[in-house]
C-alpha cells in the first residue's frame, strides 16, 4: 500500500484557539491554504480544553499548535515557520513545502 506523506500523519495536528482571536484566524487561514487537516479546539469557556492546553504547552495563550512532540505556543505565522524549519521531518509530514512560506 502506497501512502503519501500527508496521509501518513499519525493523527491530525491540534490547533488550540479562542473564538474571535485574530492570530487564530490567521493561523486557521494559513493551515487551510496549505491543506493541513486540523483538530480545532476552542478553549474559550471550556475548562477541560483550557486545562488540556496548559498541560500540553505549559501556558494558556493561543494559537497553540500541537503535533506529537512538536508544540508551538502563542505564535504568529512567521514564528511557526521558524520553529517548523527546525524539524524538517514534521514539515514534510504536514505537507508544507519550504517554498510555500
């Protein structure tokens, strides 16, 4: 069976957001443009998800991206891409090419 790298992702990356957050909207747009499927978790007013966010990232700010051990908390798109550059295997799994910044 031949799977593409994008389909081989173990699970969907999680994006923690808060409704109305402009940085979250920017992140959602970015991931949508790059075809990255997401498990979107809105922490606003959800104590359980907020506790999960804090457990995963040791902070409570959004957007926060979690994919296995690759965690980027409270980021702008440029900050996310800078972090992603440090782990090319995750970049490949997500299907975000270096020329797509």
